């Protein structure tokens, strides 16, 4: 007994000290820690799991023998069941594609989330020229004369550099490439290469700056001429040394660990690089800052960048449980299936400073996960976040500018998954789904007491919500058919939902307590899908021109996707990985207004040899846009021009005739 006490008492004292330290740390401001040396980086690189505290190591001893800990597997970077990680598959306000102030033509721009925060895309236009991607090239097309469109220039790098995104600003074209260092295309070999061209004379694009970041490309934004590019991946080791360099204008720059930082209490060998360059002052040096963190989602406002990371956590036993009536062994009564266990979202806020620098501001942690960038919104210096939790359903939390929680809704739709959300001013809209689609309307006018105003249940679900006007919203997703499964005794054992087609719906939310679906249209059948389900930039919408258009795919064989246990990510994966060939890929154009709802105007296809009806020759339709009263559809092989009024073809251009 005495020997046991000699062991227990020191451990108990250490536990108390660590617990007090943890409590103090939680009340203090998170701090940025400068990496001190290459040796410290190497220790971090070699670490397979985050460094454990004495306290958490103590806790793991009994539980690692009794349970299969998802947290442990997650930290080992092994496969775990993260059902709701759809931010990887899903992809917004329309941008003022910051191209040129000289054009007087009316033209559509990239569908973005935040006004004045442009998002990179595979197609851009300034009204006179279209910039698009085709295989490993950037194509510049003169479209000043719709009847005689013509390619005037092509941009390409070496075969290892594949263009992924474009930003167009004030006669400058930024091309963001993913570069593959080896033929195996592993993440560890990917880097981000950015080339900026002066396209004042589009026929002769001139490279004026380039830089390369030694991590895979994640996302980018352009705000008032400042281009922000984010890259993220695991630390890389080269010749027994952790990579700390980057390239600017083909020159290697290595500041050592000067610009590499870690966030206090965050231990990981993932690296996220935040870079920015001023397109208005291209001669200025590139700003590069590196943080040791992983990211699953990103939201950018005009003033801040928010990086989000999901992590499985287990609640720590309370000190009262350890030193209760059962003594130290009260720890063994800890409920491993506690409500505190689950996936948490860590939110890191970075300020965008006037001088172009990026500065870490603060962080927050909340139970639950986001689905995509539309789960997050900044409004009047507050951050609103829509979260879903496997046990409790969905909710919206509100954080102040210091990332302190000031309000949250009750949990909604327990047992259902959140499929989409959209914040519009002082209201939020959320779609959850099991076998029917509840659309919730949430009042956020008083941040401290947000509340649900109304709910509408309809078949199917929406994966993307888009504003039509102040009182109407468009939902795009899938139509489903519910099936009740019974056993031999007639008892209901489960319900499943089978996709029967795509769906667009128009909702009237004038009476927020009673939202109404005023129109819908079903597209195709269970073989039909669209890139709009995974990327908001695929949408073309104009209330003034009464047009909404999306690319649509059809498969040649029956394609049945069934939802079991509400696993939405499985559905999306099924669409993305379906191995069968397409019958066709087309651009569906609809009239839309409040009186008539949706009316199909027609379809435009880009299939090669479409008259011969040959499979395996379909092209990848990228985007649609309008310039004045003409519709331009762009794929990797064609650009077609049709009249918006009746879709009569004006002209077409084959990009790669040799294909």
C-alpha cells in the first residue's frame, strides 16, 4: 500500500499542476512561437503523432488497452470514418471579375462567395477576351466579334506544370499551376507555381513575375489587387534537411526558419504557406509566411483569412472525478463515449494588413464540422459558422472579433446531416437531410440570441444555395425517393433514399416563419449529375437577364445511388468516381423568374463526333458566361457562341484541332 501511495501521490501532484496550467492557458491569448532552428523542424518532421502532455499520456494508458481510439488513429494520419469531410468535394454573390476598368461591355463574372473577394477559376473574361484552360495550356481568345472569335495566344510551361486556376486583374493574368516533381504524382512531390503575365497586349502575353511554393496548391483569392495564394501539405525533407526555401523569379530564396512559426498548443508536421503579392506593385517582393498547421477548409473576407482544421478529440476526465470518493481510480469510470468526444473544428484567424502582410490574430475551437466555405461568414466583425455533429445535429455559432463565442442556436435536426448552408445578411439558411429535405431559416439579427424562424420539408436535398433576391433563394441538389424497409413481422427496420434525378428549386422566404417552394424542375434521371454539386463556380445566374445555367452529365448506363445512414460524402464520392462512360455532357440553360419559375430554354453540347454518337469522346465542359446578349460556353476543346434570347448558334471555335 505504501509503495502504491508513493507512486500515486507524485502522479496526482503532476496531474494537478498540469490541469492548472491547462486552465490558465485556455484563459490566455494564443501565442505564435517562432521556430528556433533546423533541428527543431527535423524533430517536428519525424513526429508521427502530436506531442503528448504528461497528463494526456497518463490518460491514454488505460484507454489504449480498452478502446480503439479514433483520435489516436487520426493523429497517426490513418484512415478514420470522417463522414462529413465534404469540404474536399464541394466547392457563392458574383464577382466583379477585377479584370479591367476600360471595358464598357456587360459581361458575367466568376460566381464567388464574398463581394470584392475574387476567386480563381478555370475561365475568366474582361468582355473582349476569354482566358481559359485546355489541358496544359492557357488559351487566350479574342471575342470582340462574336461571329469571328479566334485564338490569339497560348501560354504553357513545361510538361510538369499543369495550370489549375486563373486570376485576372487590371491587365494582369495570374496562372496558378500545380507542379509535379516526379512521375508518381504523390502529394509530397507537388508544389505550387504562380506565373503572372502582363496581358495589356493579349496577343503577346509577357511574364513579369513568377514564384514557387514547396507545398501543394490549396486555394487563392484576390482582394483589391493583392493576390493571396495558400499551399498546404506535410513538411518536406531534402538531403537530410527540412525544406525552408521558395523561388521568386526563378531565384531560390532561403530564409531558413525565419518565416516559419507554430501556434501554441498545436503540434503537427503539416505546413501551410500563406503568400501574397501586390499586382498593383508587381516589382515589390513576395511576402511568404509559413505556419505549422493543417487545414480542411478556408474562408476569406476583405479583411481576414480563416483557416479551419478538423480533429477528433476525447474529453479529458475532470479533476473532481479523479479525487472523488473513489480516489484516483475514479479515472477508470470515465465515459469514453461522452458527449464531449467527437470531431472539433479549430478556427484560426489571420488579419490582412494594409501593407500586404498577414498576421495571426486568434483562434477558437468548437465541436462539430463544416461542409464547405459556405459554412462560414463574416458579418459586422462577427464570424458565423454552421456546424454539424454526428450526435447532436446542426447549429450556428457566432464569434466576436476576438474569436469568443457570443451566441449559438439550439441543435437542429438531430440524426440528420447538414448538406448546405448560406449566410445572407442577418439571416442564414440551412439544409439538413435524412430522407426529406428540411430548409431552415435562421434569424441572426441579434448575435447573442440567434433563433430558428421557419422550416420547410420537401423530398430531396440541396447541396448549394444561391440568392435570387432578398426574399427568394435557389436550391440546387438532387431529387430522391424514400423507401421504408420492414422485416418479416412488418416492423420498420430502416429508411433509405434513392436519387431519381437532379433538382433545382426556388423558395419564397418572404414569410420567414413559413418558407414556400414556388417552383422546381427535375433534370434527367438517376444517371444525371453536374459539377455544380461539387463546385459553385460552375453556376451562371443573372436575375436581370432571367437566366440560370449549369453543366450536366448523363451516363450511358443506369446509375443508382442510394443513401444509407445519411452518408452524404459517400453519395458525392459515388458521383465523382463512377467508372461508366458519359452519354453526353451539355450545358442546360433555363429562364427563371418569380412568375414562371424555371423553364428550359435549351441545351448546348460540345461532344466531339456527336453526330456519330461515339462514346469515350466527350469533352470536359468547363464554364458558361455571357457578354452583352450572347452566351459563351467554354470547354477544353471548343468555345461556342449562342444568342441568349433563343440559343441560336452564332459561331464556334475548335481549340485543339489535332485532338
